[in-house]
């Protein structure tokens, strides 16, 4: 019973990720693309956690943890240069 519920939730999260990524990919701003990558990373980690519960496979939890960590690092790396450029244009000098 719990496995079926977790599988249904994983399917719903996958659908939400797909809609969100398609919407963000059609935007022209770079930050929208970074948010799409962030959504893809954290959403796929959520799907892996749900599938770990549904399939009773604890190894998927380790993979989900790595994907979530990489998604956070990727967002930081992509956003850091643009924030520095914005501060430089404002004249903050930092």
C-alpha cells in the first residue's frame, strides 16, 4: 500500500518537474534557466527518495543525497558570477 502511494507521488513529482522545466526553459533570463536546473536536481532527489520507499531500496537514498548536494552547488556556481557582475555595475566594488 505504501509502495503504491509512493509510486503515485513520484509520478506526480515527475510531472511537476517536467512542466516546471519546460516553462523555465522557454524563458530568456539566465536565472530562470538556473532555477530550472535547481528544480530538476531537487525534484529528481525527491523522486529517488519516493522510489526508495516504494521499491524498498535504501541505495537510492544515497544517490538522492548526492544529487541534492550537486544541485545546490551548481546553483551557487551559476549565480555567483552574475551577482558579482550586478554589484560591479552598481559600483559596490565587492
